C-alpha cells in the first residue's frame, strides 16, 4: 500500500488533506507534516479542518495554511484523511470528501473501518505521525526541521509523552531521528504541556469537585457540564488531559471523563491501564478507539449518562 500511495503522490499535482473534528496533536501534526512534505515535492496542497486548532498547537510550523471552508472538491488528484477511523469523523463535509475519486486513509485506530480501498492502517503504530514518517522515508522525502517538529508532536501527544503501551522501541527510534532532524524536545513539551491558561486550571478545580472513585471496579469518574464551561469561560479543548489526570491515581485502572458537549449530550472519554480494554466499552455505545484509550457519545442528563457508563463498566470488568 505504501507503494500505491507513493505513486499517487508522485503522479498527482494537487491534494486535499483533512482529519477529524476535535483536533489533537496527532491529527494536526500529521496534516502539517504531510502538507510541508508535499510542498517540498513541488505539489499543491490544501488542509481543511472543520474545527480550529487548540491554542497549545499554535507553535506548529505551517499552521497558518489550515482552512476551515471547503470550496470545490474537484481539481484535487486525491484526498488524504489522516487519523480518522471513519468518514464521519471529518465532520459536516464528510460526504463531499467521500464522493471524491481517490481518498487515502492513513490511520492507526483499531476501530478503523477501512472506508477506502486506499487504506494504510497500522494499529501497531503509535500514531498517524509515525506511519507518515515511514511513508516519507520510503519516498526519500527530506525530513526538514519543520516536518520533524510536526511529526514529533504527533507522536509525543498520542503516546502521552512516551508513557502509553503504544510506545515501542521503534517509536522511540523514530522520535530519535526527529530530534536528530532538529526538534528540541524541551521546547515542544513546554508548548504542549506547560501553556495552560488560568481559565483551564479554574475549570479543572471545578471538575475535580465531581470526582468519584468506585473502588469495586477500580474506576475514577469525573465530569464537566456546560454550566461549568460557561462559569469559568474555558474552551472545550481545555478539558484535554483531564482524563489522564484521573488515570494518574495509583489505585484505579479505568479513568472516565464525561463532558457535556450540547444540552443533555455527553462525550465520554475512557483511559485504562494494562490489559483492561476500554475500546470494547466505548464500542458498546457506538464509539471506538484503542485498547487503553477510547471514546463515545451518549444522550441523556449527567446522572443518567454516568449510571449507563458505570453499569457498562461493571458488566465488562466483572
Ligand atoms: Mn492518532
């Protein structure tokens, strides 16, 4: 598949790049790395994202090239959908992109549904950024410092700073190559992890007030309502990382974070340790993800949603 995709890049002139709503470091870093590589190869590329980039990613080279309106989809030789397990993850414009003749699916989610016959999916890879690195090396693309910063950020964020089980020796070897290409790990970490706003920390204080520990299923669960968001002036992206804070509690193996995204509609993020598979739990509600990190959406008021999630965990964990 790498060869077919390399041929598409070599023979084409103009490409569309997109990823999922609620952008993360892997989505953005992968998009921007591919964009810069295509530009270095003398190609034209357009990045379309439904959502704005979270402020912590403002340092990524090339970010000002991202557009938020999708004009004509004609005139592209192919579209690259990065880090998307299915077409719907793109957001409102997914059907227009799905109708394009060539859509390349590059992803590492276990739940990827191979929505295209041009699918480069490696569930063993730490991140989409790591897969792209291999594609670029295979194609002989020069890994410039700007490309390296984007790929490194993709890998760093999807491995939780090289802490999750998707961190393999090969992942660290790629990260090492990227540092050799000019990435300053301290500078990237400072941007990603040490640039919180006061609003965000105030929201965290409110959220921590809802933390419940269910010792029988070794689960910690915490939630943020729309009211809390309004009271603190925080942005939806400001809850990124809250779920990892729950997982940092030594006595729990499952961390659950509920966020009310619209009235009586919740996004639920799961994190787990070791063998505990939270992908199955999310999948039971129509979501997906990875063994140790998954998500789904459930309609209902906060208490109903929390009970549904705890019941499902009881069933899966016992
Ligand atoms: Mn990813």
